[in-house]
């Protein structure tokens, strides 16, 4: 990955190679990307119409819940201007070479890996200052470089909104991609989700479902749920536009505390009502990623080995 602070596009480097060499780099990255995406059965693009709805927390807990259920899961943090997955997972990782010639993702558990733009920044508080074309190039470079190997699913934490990054992800991830849209109960958030759903419809991106996050406050003492905001707005909206509703995730102080410790809530508080809500939310994803009998051998494949190398050794 290149310096995140400059405005250099790959075609404008100072090495004198010029546009032809940069075009060659882009073609090689695209070819590598297509090969790597073939090894991933499903891509779940976690979107939100606006920031501040807890999208990254939802993405981390969905991915962790899927891994706990036995799926081989990758989690890619492409929130270029606000990467938070490393903190939520307690990861301090320096990118290492992968076995397929790319970059190995950080290993969270035996069947759960993660990668973030944060791992390529010199310091945690460094800002990414890029315009649209540079963002596209960076996302393509990142997707083509990571050696995920065989995965049942790749959960992608996208930046909020429907701008350059979301457009790039939909184009680059290709077939087998579906959107999970995160909202909160407030009217303004639900309105922005409608825009996100129109974005998906325009790009012919299938919508797996909508999740209403921060839906009621769970008292840490008695466990009773109180509606701090109006609840049910996302469910009503999903019904109005004809997309599945994956459930409500309560506003639980334990979720914040687990994130501060770098542990997914579904792991730290596996028996909680919030963990149960995430378990219900992933039921359609488990059905989608259920392995056919002839694919069960892939569980033992090293995630950094390309398909052609899976049976070697």
C-alpha cells in the first residue's frame, strides 16, 4: 500500500514509469483480485446511510458470530477515514507476507481473519487524505493483495454513505455480494437508509436485510429494555420497501465495554440478550453459507493458500 497522506495516484508516481506501467499494475491487481474473489463464497457488504449508527460494531459482531457458528470468515475494514475494526478486535498487527505472494490477514481465531487500512498507517492517529480516484485505487490494491484463501464469507465494513468507496466496493467485489444495511431507530437515520437501499437498487446489489441497531436500552441491573429512541422504524421501512428485516440490536452498555477491551460482544457476553439478537440476525447468513457436502473439506484449508495449492503437501 502506498503513503496514505499524499495525493499520488498509482499513475502519477515519481519513479518515471508513466501511465503505461501504472495501467499494467492496475491490470495485474484486477487479475489477482478476480482469482482471490473466486475463493470466497459470499461477500457481505455492511453499509449505512450515515455515520454514527454503530455499523462497525455490528460488522465485527456479525463476523464473530458467524465464526463462532463454524464458518470460515474474513472481516475487511475499508472505512478509509475512520477504521475501527482493529480497536474493536484488539488487534495490533503489522502486515506480513502471505503464502500466495500477497499479504496475510491478521488471525483472530482458528477460522476468523481480519484486515484493515489501519494496519498500513504509520500511526493510529494518522489521517487518510485522498480524493476519489486514489480511494478506488487503494481499495482495489487492498482487495487484490490480501491472501484470504478459501472463505465461506467475507464481511466488509464499508464507509458510511453511498460515495466513492461504496461504489468501488460494489464494482470490485463482484458477484456473490449482498448488502446488509444498518440503521438506528431515529427518523433521520431511517431516511438515510432509504437512500442506501436506493443505491443498492440502482447498482443491482442484492439486499440481504436491514438491521436496527441501538433499538432500546438494556438496563445493566435488571435487564429491562427501555425505548430511548422510537423503535421499529427500520422494520416498518424495510416492510414498506420489500426488503428483509434481520432484527433489532439493543443499546447495551456491555457492547461498548467489550469493544473497549477489544473483544466482540458476542464472545464476551455470549449469553446476553444482545448476543442472542446477533445470533438471530445471522440466521439467514448461516443458511446462505451452509456448505454443500462436496465442499466440507475446505474447512481444513490454510486461508493463505490459493485454490490450486489446497491439496498439496
